[in-house]
C-alpha cells in the first residue's frame, strides 16, 4: 500500500514504539493515526476524524493541541499506557522534503516526572528485577523525579516480588524478555506494567559510580534499570544517585502482608486516615513526607542508629522555641530533591529556579538555629548542613523575583546579569516610551482625540482612526494598512523605522534571554550532588521535628532498648485508635514478655480489643525502631529483626485463593522466616476450617513456635480448649481481654488480665450488631440446649471412661470370672440405638460445621431420652 512520505515517516517511527501511543508533532498539534487514534479517542474522549494518507481509504486520526498535551499524556499514563513524544527536530522553513522528526522521550507509568499523578509526599519508583534462581530475585528501584536509587535481594518466588512492588507502590517493572511470560499474569492482576529491556551488557564505564556499595550479583538489576531509563528518557541523568544496598540485617523487616495488617502506610480501606503515617506526619516539606514514609517501610535494626534519632527527638522536645522556629523556616523550603531532578532533566522553569533560590535563602537561618542549640545532637546536625551559599548567590544574581510561567516569554533573567540583554531591553523599553509619546503628538496634530497606536503580530505597529474621523487624516503622511468595520489602520515612515528597532530589540532580547536561561540551568547541574545532600539533611530534620511534635502532643515517652529478648510495655496504647477516639478515654494495657514467658495466648470475646492490643504492641515496636517516642508510660524493648502478622480475614479471589488459604500462606511465611529475635502476631488461626481442624492447626503452630523458633509471640484465639496448653508449654502464659454483663448486656472493659476468658459473649455481640430479636432469642435457647447436651455427653463420657478404666484395672490384677461376663444377648442394642449408630456411621465428620455437629448431637440425645 502506498502512503505519503509523511505517513511513511510516521510508520517507520511507530515500528520502534509498538507498545506506546505515538504523539506525532504536526504544527501546533500532536496527531495519532490508525489504531492509536481509535483507542486514544475512546480513552481521552476526543473526536475521531480521518485523513487522506495516499491510500485508497482515509485513515483514522485524532489529535491534541501541543500546549495542553501534558494533561492528555498524564491521563494515558495513569491508565497504564506509555506515550512516545515525537517532535519536529528541524525548522520547517528550511527543511527540504519531509520535516525531520524524532522521539525525544518515552513517558511511562514509572518515569513520569510531573503532573497530578506525582504526589509531593510520595516517591514515584520504577523497579527492575532479574531472576537469579527459583527462590531469589535481584531487585533495584529508583525515583526519576528525585534521583533516589536502591537495590536489594528478594527472597522467595514471584509472589514475594510483587508484594514488594505493592509495598513500594511501583507501577512499572523492567525485566528481561525471558521471564515475561512467567510474570505477565501476576503483573496484569496487580496492575503492574511490564517493560522489556534486552540491551543489558557488562557494566558500562559511566555507570560504575552508581554501584559503589552494591554486591556484584545485584549489578545486573541496576544496569537493567539504568539502560531502560537511558533509552526511554534520552537526556541527562546526572541527578540519579548511587544505588543504596538495603542489607536485611540493618533494618526491621516487615513483609507486605504485615504492613497492610498493621496499617502503617495505608488503611485496610485504602485510605491514609487511620494509618500510622497519618498519625506521625506533621512534616513541613514534601521531602520530609517522603522520608517518613521510607522510614516506615524500613525501620532500623541498629541500636546505635535508633538511639541517635531518639536523642535528637529528645533535644527537639526540650527546646520548644528552637523547634517552632525550625518548623516556620522549613515551611518556606520547597522540594529541593525534585527541583534538582528537574534541573538535570532539563524541564526546569523560571519559577522552579525561583523556588530553589527562595529555599536556599532559608538554609543559613536553619543552620544557625541548630548551631545555637544547647544540646549535642542538634549542633552536630547544623555542622553537616551545606548551606550552598554560592548557589544562592548565583541564582539571586540570575533570576528575577517573580519570573513568569514560560521561560520563552522573557522576564526570567534579572537586570544586570548580562550587559547585552540589558541593552536590548533598554532599546525595547525606550522604544515603547517613544510610541506612547508619538500617540500624544499625533492626537495633537490631527485633532483626533481617540487616535491610538496599537500592535499585533501580523501587522506590527499601526495608527488606528475611527471611520468618523477619517477626514482629518493627512494622507500625505499616512499610508493605509488595514480596513476594519469601524476604523482604518495606518502606518507612517517614522513609525516603520521605530517598529524595526523595537521589534528587533524585543526579538533579540527573547532569544538571548532563553539562551542565558539554558546556560544557568546547565551551570546548576554541577551543584546537583550538593543540593541532594542538603535535601537529605533537611528531610531527616523535618521528620525528627515531626516526631517531637507528635510525641509532645500525645504524651509519648522515650523507649529504652536492651540486648535481651524481653519486652516490657507499661500502659501501652494504640496511637491511631487513641487519636480516632478523640476525647473518649482509651484503656491502656501492659505487655510483659520475658525470657521465661515470651508467648501470650489471648482469649476474650469478639469486639473486646484482642486485635487492637496485638497491633498496639507491634506499632510501639515499629515507632521505637524508626526513632520516635512511643505511646506508653514505660517501654523497655529488644531490637526486633522481623515482624510477622496473621490478622483479619481476607481472600485473594484473583489469585484463586480462599480466605483460609491466604491465612495458611501468611502463617507459612511467618513460621518459615521468623527467628528468635522476631515478633509474631497470630489472630484467630484456624477459624476458616472445621473446629477440630482449626484447633489442631492452631495448637500445632503454637508448639512449633514455642519449641523450634522461640520468638516473642502474641496468639489470640476463641478455642478455649487451647488455654490448657499453659500447663504443657513452659513459656506460654494465658491472658484475656475482660468483659462483664450488666442487665443482660455485655460491657467490654478492654483491659488485659492474666488467665483465660470464661466465655465468648458471641450472642451479646450479635445483639450489639442489632440482629433481629427473634434470632437472638432463638440463639439463646439453642445455646442452652447445646451447653446442656455438652454437659450430659461429658458426664456420660466420664462415667463410661471410669467404667472402662475399672474394668481394665480388674482384668490386670484379678482372674477372669465367667459368671461376671455379659452374654452376647445382653450386649445387643435396641432398634433405636442401632438407628443412632447407623446415623453416626454415615456422618461426614470433616465436612460438618461445629453448629451442625451440635445440632446432630442434640437430636441423637433426644432420641435416647425418649426410650
């Protein structure tokens, strides 16, 4: 099929970007053709048209204005698509034949640098993974907008890889083509875009600086990611920092399930409200907000590093005025990390540089407040801060106080920065003053009071006279230029000469100013590492001030760490629940785990607060290990290496896993990876299957954790039968969350006490949920019957056991007496008893629910009683 040369150019470029929408620049529009046009018109809700492209039939086409293209690009990227931006790379006025065009950037879900999708207080990571063996991935990730980069091992199969992607909110993963088919299904269900990068060779020389502290086995994942960024962004990546190796032993590891269950970053509803991040985030800068989220993802496991943070928080708490002054100064600091990224990327504007300058203006004052502090830690922080005075001076000389949005409209470079620019501006400014004086002179000479001199880009400067005053015009001097409905426009020789001077000066001024701006931008690139180091210091200070503010507001205390495994929390509180309750009184509770008793079996009714109690212990540990004060009267804690939780009921229907399977997989994850220094939280293990199955699994897990792992463990259950394990497992202690009855109603006391609970109060909870009264009353009747049946069965069982025991004892010590033996006829059962026996033989025990079993026992008992 024969297409026009321009359409052939389009098809050649599109062939290299088959998985992306190609925004093809034509004049003032980006156009899309063929399938791209059809899909984009639906996704962007724009008009689908057609175009003659040299073939017999017209081809589909749609387009968007280039000045508003960013919004359309953001929409497509947000929906999980890629956009290749193809620009005209030569001047159409001098081009011979088809204007040369090239893709200048590929924008993807992981590489977008600006827009609504880029939350100021959240990182926007893109990841890369290389499969090393069946149970390990080399994993790297970076934030293109800030330059932060990291690498780590992921132990486990592809599910663990995608859990890590979810935890870091990564929407795009770069992989080798060989593993695409294996990961594609899970990626699709996880809304992760897979991007293939095949150009991975040995570490490029110019990449070596990125891998300084990364094990060689991780280099390939880092290289894969850098290669992909290079070929999609096609510009300087000088702001990307060296990859930081996250070695497991340096951090408290919290798997993705546990982060979700503990609601560290996102609530179970998917909101920010109700999370630990929501409680702790009183940061003043976007950088601080991102840093806090990173610390919550990876709490420390180094006692020295934790205590250093805590000591800084202590000094900030003790110096209220310094803290308030620092908060005020920090509120004037913009996002230094992303501003540095935009400088390197080449998309920084005049206002961005003004924000950078204004931010740096406040750094010396911040440094001074720290240096004047009476403590030890804050002055040390002040001494390491580089105020970047030379960068501030350079920007102050170069950039105007209030630059416009566009850098091509002028008004960005400050007067006095460049002599030639000042000359052009002076000529342009004086020329406009001359125009104003000419207008006054012409009004006086012609006597036309409403005569005016105007300007437009098509005709330049002109003298406009209304139709009613045309007779007063001196046509020997005035040359007609344009006729309007109500006026005539003229030009004079004098005005022509001045117009040439003014327009030449303005044009030269704009060209030179844009050139100077790009030189300023290039000059700033050398300062990027210093700006990033400054941003790191400021963001950490911001988070620590936030910790001090929150600790002061909610009366948190400083935790104390030791080298033992014991844990002692006095009057601990769940910080988020306490805040949500507002003025209501939160009931605090102790948690004491010692070397002699480090496993707690928690019983108590639903709604009493068992899960809240377990979560608060974990949250106190997390808060302490990120360097924050904690909600308690006293907290003596060990350094925890891992936290695992099995809390709540959730399924994974997309992955084909039931609630019980998810429960078992989470339990397996914990039991397989936990060490004696870990913290385990297990809530209602085994409730997703039959009573005996569940009870057997729960007991078996507890025994395994007790005997094989030895980790500090909180284990809640409704299986009261398990409370007898206190007599068998030496380090197990029974506790319960208390409740009482008043006037037939349950009252939850939310207080954890020693010993097992006496009952479950399940019907009382149902009553609180306002189930119909008929159901409640019927349930009470059935409960009494079931409890009565249980007592009779237990009594009969006991009597039979005693009889068997006595008979066995007699057979051991006495000779058998024929007269005492029962005949075969005496052992025969009645018809009704045979019927009961046959019924029992046909029961599918493993498929019977506890309620069905109790009902069966009750009906069989009634048959026996009627005999």
